[in-house]
């Protein structure tokens, strides 16, 4: 059975602003996406906190934009609906916000970190971390799943990816959260630019010290070593905004997808308990279930492109310079692609066709690592726990870019 969505039929669709952060804090965005997919799949919002923009809400149209970087540029205006300034005149740069050929060169430098050979090496490390985390959970007591499991696992894996001091691993999560904490993305929950600049300057200085250390020795398999020795990136330290921008891209990329899919999966199984029983009865579904959790949660809500030329999409005329927003969260619930898309269905035959990782040249580099972490986690959960019960209301992030869960009070029962 499909979940019934009450479409906001009394709201003129021309007035809908999908960037309003409260729609994500309250988790009330889905009827608006459904309304636009039905009535205005390519929709113009004339006024918002981030200025005028086009919304693309259907799966096929999103893929169309995401695979045509000559028409829809990442470089001209960045990748989020917000303007990427920490302070006035401080504009961060990174390779996801670049077009070829520079994008291709820089991505190629760090791609080996998540190549199949490295993933095989990561798997026992992930399992070791997961077992340690799960075996120390307070069984029978209420705790915050987000902090104790989701954040802790991703923090530990980020420390591995960067070969970062293990005791300081939570700094990586803190810096990741700051990267998207702008008022344009988070409304009143956003943080002042001067505070973010101060904290992220500490991030840059910390990594600059690691860079100098690793540039002077044989390259390792961590991301900093790869950048310090890469032909197209070895001088990046001389370009502070590009250096910090790429650091934040890699930290956020390694944190948000996995962290919020872990939280979203636990929440989804509470809402669809039959799916958890289905998984318990057939653990071979774990790999597909991991993809379905990522689709259902869609941790990166949108990506932005800027039109490089006058063009037409969905019957609408888009002008050169216009801001075009691909709403991945909406595309992953498109009724023409995903039956009962509001529901978690762990044996969904096309779960892997989700677009939570993007599509085309900017598809998330670490998608296989994110899936692996989810798969190992749920393998070990099934070994230990009879159920994970959500015992309070989740707290969702007020953020139109990252679909985060801040608190998820749970109790676990051992098998």
C-alpha cells in the first residue's frame, strides 16, 4: 500500500519555496515534492533566501541535468542553492564544484583511495569498528543512536581515510557539520560566517601540518598523502580556498551519506517493522537493503547547477546564468520510477537505481565504501539484536542540503 500524502493543494504552486529549512526540520517536505512532480516538475521560484532558482523534481529530468555539464555547470556558481561564502570575499573551491578538465584531474588523484583493492582492505577495519561500537551499547537503556552509532562509526572511518589522529576523530564530524551550517541552507539554525571561518581555519591549519609531514615521505594510501603527491594537486596548499574546499568536500562526503543513512535506516525499520522481520528472515537481502536505505533517506537533498546557455527543460525556458536545483530527495520518490516510493522496501528490485549519489561525472566517489559500511553494520546488528526500538521522536536537521537526523532515541534488545 502506498503512503497517502496530503498534497498542499491550497498553496499556489508558483509560491512554493523548497529551500525553506523548516520543511526539513519538520520532515514535511514530501507533499510539496509530490505536488511539483505532478503539476510543475520544472518549477521557478522567484524569491527565496538564496535568490531565484529553478527546481527539477522528476527523476528523468534530474538525470538529464546531471549528465550535461556543458549545459549545466558546477563551476559557475557552486553545488548548493546557497552561495558558498564563509565570509565576504572568501569563496571555497573544490573539485565537485569544477567542470572538466580540472575536475577530472583532481578527482583522479584521490579516486584510488576507494578503489576495489582498498575497499577489500577497509572491510575488516569496518567490521572491527562496528563490533566494538555495538558491543558497548547500553542494552535496555535509552540512548541516542545518532551519536553512539551513526556518528561514532563514520568518525572512526574518516580517521582511517585521512590517517587522522584517532583521539581527535570527532573534530572531523564537527568540521563536516560546519561546512553546511549557513543561514541560506539552515535558516535561523545557521551559524555566523565569522564563527564558521574561525573553526574551519583551524581545520585548514591542522591538515596543512599533516600535509607537510606526508609530502616529505613516501606516499601512503590516505587521502592527504594522495593529494600531497598528486601531480595536479601537489601545489594545492598554495591555494588556501581550494585546499580548504577540497578538504571539506572529502570530509562531508565521507561523513554525511553513511552517517545519515545509518540513522535513517534505524528510523525506517521502526516505521516499517515488517521490513526488519523480512531482513531477519533473509539476511541475503542486506546488500539490497543498504541501497534502499540510502534511497529512502537520500542524505544529500539537492545539488545545484548553473545554466551556461539558454535552454529548455520540461517545457520551461531556462536562461543562461539561471540557478538550477536538482532535488535528489524528490527524484528518489518519483512515482514513475519507484513504486510506493515513500516506503522502505528492502527487496525493491530497482533500489540500486536511486540517485542519492548523483549521476554522471560527479557521482559520489565513495559510494561503494558507504554501502559497505551499511552492509557490515546490519550484518553485525542481526547477529546481536532482536530489535532496535525507537522510543522517542527523531530530531531532524533544519537543512535543505543535507538530510540529517540529529537525535534518535532508541533501546536495543539482545537476541
